[in-house]
C-alpha cells in the first residue's frame, strides 16, 4: 500500500512540476464556452468563460485598425501589447468582467497565466448585399459603372443615379427595359434611348426619378419625347448591408506563471456569427 501511495504522489508531482518545474497542459475546459468580444479599435478583448469552474481564457488585441469590415485573415504576434490570459477566480464571473469600463475588484483572480509569445489568427468573412433583388455572383468582380463598388453590392449598378432596385421593375426575373435595346434599365445609362444620359435628365439634381415634365408618361429619363440635358458629374449617396463573422485560433502559445507553464500548440477559440450587422453609407467618387 505504501508503494502505491508513493507512486501516486510521484505522478502528481510530475504533473505540477516535472523535472524542470514546468507544467505542460495540452487542453483547456472551454469547449462548451462561447467566444465573446468586447472593446473597440485600440483594445479588442476576445474571451471565453467557464462558469462552472470559475476560469477564463482571453486575448487582448491593441491594434488600432477597425476589424471585421472585409474578408481577410490576419496574424497577430503575441507580445506586450497583444496578450493571452488564463485566469481562475474566487467565484464565477460574467461577460461584464471584461466589458466594464472600470475593471471590477470582485471576484478576485486566484491564479493567472500570461502569454506574450505565440500567434493569434483572426479570420473574417463578410457578406455584402445591395438588396436590389438582382442575383449577382460576388466572385465575378463586375463593376459596370467603375465606381469602385462591385455590382453585387452596388446600390446603382449603371451609375445613372437611379437605384437598381427601382430600375429592375416589379419582376426581377424579367428586368424592365424601357427602350427595348440589349440592356435592361438597371445596366443602361440611357434608359429611354433619347441620346441623353439618364443621369443628366434630373434637371440639375441628383435624382432623375423626381424630374417629370409629363406626368402622364413619367420621369423624363423614361420619356423619349423630352430631352433636356443638364450635366451631372456626381453620384448619389449609396448604401449596402454588411454582415461579418469571425473565427479565432491560437498557436504556439506559452502561458507563464512564475516557473510554471501551460503550452498550447493549437487552440480553436471558436467563432462569432454576425459580429457586425450594419449598413454602410458611401458616396462613390465620380468617374467620367
């Protein structure tokens, strides 16, 4: 019996110190914890909380860049500014522990490991949508009006200052084509084929739908009998929706507490869906 007890004590000693005083752990108990985020450019904090064991794993990124607005993969080297923390507490914490402007004094941290070496990889996937009912392939890279916005998220595909959602007509499967040429109105810069660009049939304003000489026919840009040009060299304000989701991975992370270490060669921190769900408003630069 004494030999068995001695063997057990030896195994515990190895797990907590081994030959050189290091602790080597290959897994954390955060698999069921959701990845969460607080902060803004200059201080992003990603974190996971295990309430049942009163522990947390967090990553602070001090980058001043605005993240999550485009699809990209960014590697952040862990250092004095970008830090991973593993902590245990005197009692369970909530997300407000990381999201408060003033750090809470309770509960107290009972154990803390700090990592300033390793890599954090942030993968952002964005979905842009102009909500114009036109099915367009984001991979096609088509920008009909060369305004810097690809058609699949361009509020006005042909740059005539009439929104695509208006020009498409009531049936997106059969787009409106006022002049009967090869181009539907939403891709036609002269919708009524009167020789005057639709953009220039706005009476000097920026919205051709509001310039109506003959109410029985409709806006001048759809009336071939009216051709009074006023040069317009400016685009209307555009808007499109943007949704972003992220995934976060840690690699080659060494968390240190005195002489003890926790080593994580690869750790999936998880993902956050729709971390951004907003509307982008922009006025494209006019290109003649």
